[in-house]
C-alpha cells in the first residue's frame, strides 16, 4: 500500500470515528428523555403556579380520552401521551428547519466548522436542561438541542465525501450502528438516572437542579467529549474546489422541487412517510408499555436496550453482509414489510413475550430501511449535491419526526393504542408504493457519471 493510500485510509477511519460519535450522541440526546416523559408531566405540574400554560393545557384535555377496558392500567394518565407528543415533536420540527440549512452551509464552508458550531449548540442545550427547574426552561433546552441536531445531514455528507460509491452503503450502515448505540444508551441513561437520588427535586426557581438533572449532566459530559474530539481529530472532508455556492436555504421539504433526480425525490418521500409512521409508533411505545404492563423507567430502559441491540446487530451484521448481493432497494422493501407485520402485532397483543417479539421485528425493519434509503439517496446524487440532497433527506425525516409523535399521540389519546398501531401498519403502504418506483443504482454507470 502506497503512502497516499495509507493516508487516505487513515483519514477515512478518523472521519468515520468522529461522525459515528456525532450521530451516536445526537441519538442519545433525542432518546434520553423517552423513559422520563411519564414522570415529567406530574413533576412540572407540581412546580407550576395556578394558571400556568402546562396546567391550562392538562385541564383542557382531561376526560377527553377513550374509555379504557379492563386490561388497561387504570393509573395511567392519557394526558401524558399528548404532553410527550408535543415535547417530542418540538425537537424534530427544529431538525426539519435546520437540517437543509446546515447541509447547504457545509457545502459552501466545509463540514468541519459547521460540525463544531452544531455540536457546541448540542452541549448548550444539555446545559440548559441540567438547570431546567421550570417547564419553559425545559422547552428552551429542547429548542436549542433541536436546532443543533440538524447537523445529521452534515455528518452523513462527510461519510459520502470519503467513501467510494460502491462502499457507500457499508458506510451508511455504520451510521445505522451509531443510531442503534445511541438508541441503547439514551433511554438506558434516562431510565437509570431516574433511579438515583434526585439532585434538586425540592429546589425552587426557574434555573435550578431538578429531578432530571443527572441524565442531562451525563449527556452534557458526553457532548463536551464529542466537541473536543471533533476539534482535535476531524479533518475537513470537502476540499475547497468541490464546494458549491450557498444560496439562502429553505427547509428541505420546500426544496424538494429543486431536486432534479426523480429517484432522490422518491427516496426522500419514502423516508418521509415511513418515518411518520415509525416515529409515531416508536414514540408511543413508552406510553403503551406503561398502560399495558405498568412499566417503570427501569423497565422502559430495558425495552429500549432490546431495540437498540437489534438495530446494531441487523445493521452491523446483516445489512453490511447482504446489501451487496441483495441491493439497497430490496433490503428497504423488506424492512417496510417487516414493519407492517410488527405494528399489526403490537396493535393486537397484550402478552409481554409477544410484545418483545414484535419489538424485535420492528427494530429489524427500521435497521434495514434507514441505511439503505440513505445510501440510495447518496448513490443517486452528484458529489456537489451530496450535502443538499442528504439535507433534504434528513429534513424529510425530521419533518416526519415532527408530525409522527404528535399525530400518533392524538390518535392514541382519542382511540387507544390498538387503533393507533393498526393505523401505523396501514400507513406503511404509502412508502412501500413510493419505494417501488426507485431504481437500484447501477454502480458502474453512476461512478462514470458522477465520479
């Protein structure tokens, strides 16, 4: 191996390592709060004065949920589903608006400076959460974190910068492993931190330590480590001569019409509609587990450990091994079909063993879809459009995460968990139709055209 090849390999490994950590910690930040949602509503209601926004919100919807049956946990408050849906969607709404902005800015100014800014913003969001004694400070922390988490498009674009088109899917599968690990650690941190002695549950004031500060402190420490490693180890992956001019960017969905390649548009639409269903079902799992099985935060953490490990195994082993012979499109279609079966199972079952079996199927399905759709988008894109197209793609997912939790929460609240999950299964037919029209890339042809 020549010195140039050794240098290229070293740079690729360094990029993979840093991007892996960025995506991993973004997923930690998104999911660490999941096991805490059922407790958060009661906590902040107790701290809020009469006439506050949160108390007014709860009072306006109390008594409007469906009649529960005998199998339902009678102590479960259905208002928490709407509360969590609003708070979860807020984070993703900001991802939706900022993913294409960060992606286009990175196309113009390079990946490294944009990543440094956004990872720093993530740390600021965690810092605010540490001292979120009042509900509005918690909301502010999620706003800052959501804006910064739009850097996923930049991170995935940097992977595309340093990989050949033939190995792009394997690189994106590594991204999927980072998602899976973050999905393990995030809820696990939230669940375990809830078992420790609260740092400031009795303190009063807007900016004080609170019942959830320990989880936020751990996330802040990981974010700071991420920033320093990024500053030290990450080398710019987009040379100046390959950078595009930055126009005034708009949210990705509104730029969909400027994506000239029909295959890229279809992968973005497939991802949008798939993630509306998946993010809604993923988000309401916490509430379903509390309602049907009376799960505590520790039990919820274990549940997400299963989901995360399944994602890692499916993406890190199966996808990386079989994406070559089977192709990205085939694996993605398989993932959607598996998801339909999983959601239908969850809608019907009330036995814990079958619940975990359906979670295994659900996790396997998303493991097949996420890296393969990302790779399809990248493989159908020219090098100068990587950041823009992946920004639109990620923004489509962020838009879905903005709609999915709130939409699923409303359906769950109004009609119950069984109807919500059956609706999610039926809705997956929409991305199945879009994905059917996406061609499998011809590697030799795209290499010649775009290389």
